[in-house]
């Protein structure tokens, strides 16, 4: 994978891999900076309320999931590389619209459009990668790019935070929007130089039974990815409830999560290129996630024992981070193994849609469980995740056997 030593030792040997990783880096750098300032931008420049922002993002999130399959079909007709170029061009041209919208209706339409295009990008990028990556290297390349994403996104978040230091003016916010837009246009230019994966035959149609079988595995993985909501929603709620005077713990825990992802992403993805290795990683990862929920529960029950509570909280975040990385590796491995001879954008979009459906419900499930059961809600979340993990291996192997039989 690597050439030379030092910084060069971290670079992929293949020029296509390097170009693909560069696209990941500049894309996530711009995205990280924009997301950091987005709420401030929407409230102070666009002048919409937090409730209006939530409604727009909620509608956009739902439509993003529901449109992935037809957009995947369109990508197979247009060509995957051409579709990726188009996606980045649309994003680069759309984001400056936030500086031009006049009223909530325009903001709503623009936000929904951007979220739908964002949802289109992921499965198309995956198929473009599959065009040049050998089967045995696909999970490794995906893990490498995820590490690149984490590093660049963190750097972008830091740049966004620096922009927010200018609390009186709007120029810094405008600069972040412009930089984000330019990053997408640059990514489009680089994407044009990636290998073409061709187009799917117009007469080709997905097999309904296989799509349903494939979807079951996706839904189970989506249940495991509820851990994302545990981190972004459950953790802050726990801190505000039980460690109210130590809100800094939220930022510290998120930083710890990012650091673990950067250091262990590639290492924990090893051995997941085949279906059995991917299933093993998914089961172990899900079990570790369930353990993290148990640690959250223990941390919430320590009451006044601050040192013990914080220690348990940090252990929970570390366990959740490791479990999430293993589930991510399992997802990449299963997406390749179960469709190694039929990797169209349509099928990757089906996979993405079914994984995303439980994730859409994640915030509601986490809030409902903690509100309904109190601290015991952590145990309920852990049980849900553990059941999904234990079901993953037999279901995945059964699906692989059914697909092999044709």
C-alpha cells in the first residue's frame, strides 16, 4: 500500500487510490468547516429559527433516504464516474445559495436539495472505488479513506471554530461557505480523472428476492449504527442530567471518539474482506457496543461519585468507538461480499437506504428509551444492539447461500 517512509509511507501506492483519497480529504475538510458554522450561519445570516432548521433537516434526511434507489438507478444509466462528477458540481453550486435565499421556503427547498444530493454521493463513490480496487483490497481502501475523512473533517471543524471567533461580523462565515463550495468543485475535477466503471445495461433489473434478502442484512447493520445516536444524543443527555457542572465532558468525549477512530480505523478493518470475517467483526463490534451501553448505565448510576462516573463514561465512549469501527468494517466487508459480482449503483443505494432507515429512527429511539425507562433505557438500547449483532452472522450466511444458489 505504501511507498517510501515518513509522510510518503502513509500514501497509497496506486495513483487512483491517491486521487480518491485526495477527493475524500478536500471533501471532508470543507464539510467539517461548514457543519461547524452551519447553525450560526442559518440563524444569523439566513435568519431562520432553530425549529425551522430542524424541520428542514428532518424532511431533507427522510427524502435523502427515499431517493437513493432511484438516483442509484440513474447513476447506472449515466455512468458512475460521470454521476460522481455531477454530484460534486451540484454541491459546489448549491451551497452558496445559503447566502442568497430570501425567506424560509427558499431555505427549505435548498436544504432538502443539498441533503438529497449528499445522499446520492455515498453509493456512487463506493461503486467508483470498486471500479479500480481489487476485491481483496476494497475494505482496506475504504478503511484508509475513512481515516482520511476523520483527520480532514477534524481539521475542517477546527477551521470552522476559528471562523466563529469572529463573533461580530459575517465575513468569516461567507469565507467558510465559499471554501466549502470550492472544495466540491475541486473534487469534481479530480473525480473526472478517476477510472470509468461504465454504465449498467438498460435492460438489467434488480432481482426483487435478492434485494429483499440483501435488505435484511442492511436493516440489522442499521440497528447497530444506532450507536451514532447514542454518542451524539444519548451522551450529551447523560452529561446534562448527571454531570451538569461538567459540560466540557461532551466535547472531550467526542474528541476521544475521533482520536480512537483515526488511530484504529485501519487496524480494526483487517480480516473483514470475506463474509465470515465481516460477520465476525459485526458480532464482536455489536457486543462491544452493548457493553458500552452497560457502562453508560453504570456511569449514570454512580450519583455523587464524580471520579468513578467520569471514568466509566470515558470507558463507555472508548468501547462505543471501537465497536462502531468494527461494525463499519463489517458493513464494508458485507457490502462487497454479498454483491461481489453485481456491484451497481442501484444495489449500493438499496444497501445504503436500508442501513439508513434505522439510523433515521435512532434519535427518536434513544430519546424515547431514556425518557421511558430512565437510566434503565441504556440497558434496553444495549439489548437491542446485542440482538441485532447476534442475528447478523446467521442471516448474512443464509443470504450469501441464497444468492450463490441464484
